[in-house]
């Protein structure tokens, strides 16, 4: 039996000579496998029947997709993995599997199970490699925009206040509000950060969090800081959850959680207390402001109408460092949000941002980034169990990628944070599978790469090596994925411009620009010719009916 298998493997090897698992590539051939042994494939994977059955099951599901879900999306959920490029998705899938003591590659993220997948072109109108503000304007407002700007068209110039007016563009959150749906924003960053802010603000500078972040000229010209726009632009928003307390309180107000940390002080110069302003506006409603997990858990979600929850003065902690007593996980926040929002018979729009995948990568800390991605995936699974695909369109995408990669012909099941199984054939030193194109992990000691070892690479804060030294690793320019399920999810089917995304979501939900196609649903579905009896009088009836459906 073993002999036959060996024969089979060497035969396969002959045909597929470049399968990395089987033959080291030419340049590495003589290099010793110095610290790892290649395990045989899992027993069941050696049996061709396993792969054939698995593919046949997938084929069956694919054939079933011909029955498209063309219903109306009562609810829309958009999960935005900030900086979650495709290499991050794959690495997070492997990590998720390895956290369950599996090899990892064969598993499925929750998002992997979505039936429809497309690609999104992420460039900004003035940038090949985009930022999170211009991209947020695209996937929330349906209009591509300049980098650094939120909720304004490309006619606006970054940092030039007077180019705001007349160039504002509204988001799908606003369209949903206008249609009587409930709306929510959940993020692991500050709620005033680029991604969430494009849903409610119009700002020529994403960094104008509070008035203290703005030049006096901009204030004089009438531009408003993003925190203020959060409270006043769309007062109907039912759920706001994330970080960012400091932009809500007057300067020198000590933070409630970190009274001795002066960096956590309020920052506003106009003396406004925006949390109080929010409470005032919600008088007479069942509205709650909370700032820690205990308070969140004590809420009666069956009664609550409005929730403002700010768990940190700035961004939330990384999932790997989260204080599980004081701060909720993204999954907990999403659960809470859906419970509150789904009470509306007209449905809801919810934006969920896994916002710190991006931060982990910028810091060159792949482990932080990937754990954030796995946590967002958990939240996706939870959202799936709280909603139905028949009336909820769920879309997962990223704003942009990062110069994050993993390679090195690692063996099956190799720890995703581990070393490649070969030494470099140039400097004879080991290297991790995960690497960055640029960033803070660049390191030379006496002109040589460090001799990385197992004792450091598994640390939460380990900086994966990068080719170019930068304090902050940069975004990547390649396309990102769009995963979709629910009504009209099949309209994500190709390589799309990023600003197409909210057009599909709005079409599916019969809100915004594409309400007309739903008039048919309101009148009842158009009869198909097949069941209208053919007769001279019936032809006229058929014509009239069809006309009324156009
Ligand atoms: C807009 O503001 C800039 C300064 O930021 C000024 O140079 C320009 O003249 C202003 N444009 C208008 C139309 O007011
Ligand atoms: C923070 O607030 C405290 C209390 O009002 C004040 O004494 C301190 O100077 C503030 N620190 C900064 C950096 O603003
Ligand atoms: C979490 O925060 C609480 C309250 O500040 C503190 O008592 C506790 O030690 C923290 N836990 C961890 C694990 O840091
Ligand atoms: C790198 O470290 C390993 C053990 O940690 C050691 O065996 C090897 O000689 C080192 N290589 C160099 C080039 O220093
Ligand atoms: Zn970023």
C-alpha cells in the first residue's frame, strides 16, 4: 500500500513538477530542511474519492444557484474589514482553523461560505493606492472620491473647507433612514474614523475628528468637525458603537475610564458635550449612553430605541489585548446592534467595521491584524444566525489591501506565523512565511538580516520583516474581494468599481436611487405570460399588466 502511494506521489510529482508541497523549487533544491518535517497529507485526503465527492457537492450547490434570490432585502448588513486584502482573508482562514487545532488551509471562514464573490477595484479618484476615506465614500455613498475625504465628491479638495459645500454626497445609511429603516454603525475604531464617518459626515479631511483638529480658517468657513456631524447630521441613527469618547467632551474633561491619562482628556474647544447633546435630542425616547461592557449587558434590548456606546477614548483595544471585562468584542457589539435594529418592521441597515485589521498591518504586527480578521469573521457568523438570507442582504468587503503577504513554500498545516521550511539561498538565514513589502519590520544588523527564531516570531507584537523601512506599513493597491448573500447578492458577479457596492445594496432594498423596480413588488409580482390564458381579450389584459410593470 505504501509502495503504491509512493508511486502515486512520484507520478503526480512528475506531472505537476511545480507543486510546492512535493518538490522544492529549483533555486531551493539543495537547501536543507533545517527545522521542520513535512507531515504526510491527512489520511482522507490521499483518497481521490474524498476530493471528487467534495467537488461534486460544491458543483451541486453551484447548480442550485440558478435559483437566484431576487427578493427584496428588508435588511442590509455591510461588514467592512479595513485593510482586509485577499492575503489577509486566506491567512485568517488558516489561523481560524489552527485555533481549532486543525491544519487550517482546508477550512472555511464564515465569509467563505457566501455564495457570491466578486472583486472590487479600490483606487481613489486621485490615488492608485487608496486610503480608507476615499474608499469609504465609494462603498457607502456610491461615488468615487479623493483620498482623505469623506462624504464629498472628487470635486472637493482635501483640507480646503470651502470645497465642501455643494459637493456633499449622501450614503446608503441616509437612504435607509429616509426609507424609514433603522440604522446602525458598529466599529472597533473611533466612531469618527474614516470608515464610519463617510456614512454620516461630509468632510474634506478625515482627520477633522473634533474642532481642535481643524484649522481656524476651516471653522470660519463653516466646516463642522466629524464628531459634531455624527450627532447632528442624521439624528435618526439608532445604534452607534465603538470608541472615540475624547472627541465628544470639552477640553480638559478627564476621561471617565482613564481619569489620570491626560491623552484621554476631552479635546473639544467649543465647550460642547456631545454626549449630553445626544441625550437631549433623544428625550422622550428609550435612549441610552453606555461606556463599558457591564452597562451594555444590562440594557433591555427589547425596549431600547437608541444606543450610543463609546467604550474607549480613542480606538478600541486590539482583540488580542482586549480587557474582556470592560470592553465588548466585535461579535458582542454586532449581536446587540442587530437585536436593537431588527425590531423595526421596515428593516435596517447596519455598517460593521473590523477597523483594526488595518492598524495591525500598519504597525507591521501581522498577529494583531489576523486575530482582528478572525474576530470579524465570528461576528459575520453571528449576524448570519440572527438574520435570514430570504430578507437580509449581507455583504463583506474591504476598503483596500495591504503590502502583506505569506509564502515560502511552507508545509501543509505550518503555523501561519511560522518560518518557511528552507533557509534563504542567498544569506542562509531563516525567514518567516509572513512578510511585508514595507513597514517597521525592516531590520538589518551589521548589514545582515536578523537570524529570526521561533522564540520571537509568535509574539503578539512581533514585527514581520519588510523590504523597505517605513514607520507605518502602507496599503496595497490590488483588488479586494466582495462576498455577498441574500436578495440580489448575485449582482456582485464580476470585477466591479468599488462605488458599485451601495448601488446594489440600495437596489436590493428598494431604497435610494433604484426604488422603481420595487414598485412591482408593492403591486404584487408581475404575472408571467405562462399563466395568463391566451384569448383575444386576455391579450389586451396581458399587455396592460405588462405595461404597468415596466
Ligand atoms: C476657498 O478658500 C481658499 C483658502 O483655503 C481661498 O484661497 C479661496 O479663495 C476660497 N475660495 C472661495 C471661492 O471662496
Ligand atoms: C487633562 O485634564 C486635566 C484635568 O482637567 C488637566 O489638569 C490636564 O492639564 C489635562 N491635560 C491635558 C494634556 O490636556
Ligand atoms: C480590566 O479592567 C478592569 C477595570 O479597569 C481592571 O480592574 C482589570 O484588571 C482589567 N483586566 C485586565 C485583564 O487588564
Ligand atoms: C541562527 O540561529 C540558529 C539557532 O537559533 C543557529 O543554529 C545558527 O547558527 C544561527 N545562524 C547565524 C547565521 O547566526
Ligand atoms: Zn490604513
